[in-house]
C-alpha cells in the first residue's frame, strides 16, 4: 500500500484486514463468514468492539471472538500471506486460553 507520498508504507505491509486474517488463520471456513461475525459486533480487538471487517490487525493485537460454543482469546503474532495448511496457520497466533488444546480450529 502506498502512503501519502505515494511511496510504499512498510507499516501497512505488516497489517491485514481483520476478516482476511481470521480466514487465513483458519478460524472461519470462509472470509464472508468471518466478515459477518465481525459486522454483527461479535469481535473485539484489544478490548474494543469492532463492526468493520476492513479493520486492520497486526502483530501484538489481541482478538476476542466466539467460535462454536466457546469464546476464543488469541494474540496475533504475524499477518498471513496465504491461507495455507493448519500447521502454517497456527504460527500466526498465540492462544491465550491456557485450558484449550487446538486440534481443529475450524468452526
């Protein structure tokens, strides 16, 4: 992405749309499902309720959202490059709920 000067902004490359990140990290089966959950106001970024799927997230952000019958609390470690296999997706986040093991993160 270009900044105000028209030159690439290195900080923008390290951030990703929230709906796209949730999909790439394999929390939702489709990007549209992730966008719907966000638009309904069920996702918080750093404790603030978000209703725009286009909200940028990056490393260090903490996300709270429902998945199935539980509430997920995760910290973003890296922006995704693609929607790869589950092992690759698990490198994008840290699960902050110590009581859960994450065999299959898909809803």
